[in-house]
């Protein structure tokens, strides 16, 4: 870990890492096929408690599928995935319980349209975690405040901007008290002026020690918030490195080509 450079402007300053050496999410030789398509190829990935891993790569390289397998929204054909030492069960109650330990935020916000913002963040804790309404609402309001939409608690999703809705989606995931958060291109559907308000919330979360896997094309976020960048192409992890090394000295031709196109 480097020492933060106090002279760098805030946006470029690296966060202090909270990564530990304790494995939280482990993918062990994971393979998956969609028919003939070998969409995940021998994936080996360990994400440690407190670590922020940014996954980047061309469209169609398997990034979303990787995220979805971690939550068992997709099954795998070979290998093992463990969360905090427990192998993901195939189905049933045990799966639901384990699944709720990883919060997911997608490109589309997927809020419940006919529920208020507060109801959106209290529903899961009440139904799945067995919290009382009063407890869930107190915690829900705290989380909405934390992501900067506390004053919108009684509105409906359609009354909020895309950036605000995505911040509610983050609060809703956090309300379940997950051990880790998975973000799959959380800012890709947003108008440009709303991207930073969502990234700021994510940087904050990283700062507070949340374990995160983030699929994003926001290289500024990767540079400032990631402990590690994982580069995927054609279903495989082609290289992984610190953001400093990855962005300045990509080793593979695929990564060089990709960075050449987006930077
Ligand atoms: P990325 O998120 O990196 O863009 P995806 O994980 O969405 O990549 O997709 C990887 C590949 O798998 C793509 O070729 C995509 O068309 C294919 N794919 C994704 N989901 C399915 C599915 N349910 N059935 C068949 N093919 C799929
Ligand atoms: Mg995707």
C-alpha cells in the first residue's frame, strides 16, 4: 500500500486501502458454458475482506456473467464458489440466505415502482431479515441520508433522477447488511452529470471498508478506489494488477488494445 499523496487534488488521491488478507469471495476453477459458448474459463479469483476489485474488459467478455454466478443468479458447470468460507448452495433457503449477504447493484436501478423510496429500502430487511418496521425504517432513513436522498424518502422512484434512483438502489442493498457489494456497470445508464454523484457514494463505501467487486468503464474510479484491477477478455481473466501498474504497464496485447481504445 502506498502513502496517500496529500498534494494531489482530491479526485486523484488514492483512498487508503482497507484490504485484509482474509478471503471473502473465492472462485476456484470456475467454468461456465452457454451452449457452445465457454463464457467463463477457469476463473480463479479471490476477493479479500475490505478489498475493492474493479473488473474491466470489452463488452461480451463475461463480466456480468461473473457477477451473476457469484450470486447464483447463474449456475456454474465446474469449480467452486465460496462466500466467507461457505460453498454456495445450489438452491433453497440456504441459497436465499447466502445470496442476501452479497448486495447487487445493476445498470438498471430496478426499484419497486409502486413503493416509496423508504419502502424500497425497508422491504428486504422486514421480509428477509425479520426486522421490525420501526427498526427497518430507522436504519433505512440513515442509509438514505448517507447516500444523500434522505429528503426523498416519501417519494416514488419515478419522481427521482436516475442518479438519485441508483443511490437508493445502493441504500437498498446496504439495508440488508451485506458482507460484500457487487456493482455491474452502475453508472452506464446514467446521464453524464449524474455519474459522479453515484461514484462518490461508492468511493465512500470503499473508504468505510466494504468489500466490493465493481464492473465499470469509469477508469477514474478504478484508479482512485480499486485495490486491484482484473481485466477480462473472452471469458478469461487475462491479467490482474494494481491500478497503477495496470494503467501504466498493461502486459497483455488484449489489455493494451482495450486501454488504447478507451483512454
Ligand atoms: P459482459 O458483461 O462482459 O459484456 P456478459 O457476461 O453479459 O458479458 O456476456 C458474455 C457472453 O455471454 C456474451 O457473448 C453474451 O452474449 C453471452 N450471454 C450472456 N448471457 C447469456 C445467456 N443467458 N444465454 C446465452 N448467452 C449469454
Ligand atoms: Mg455486462
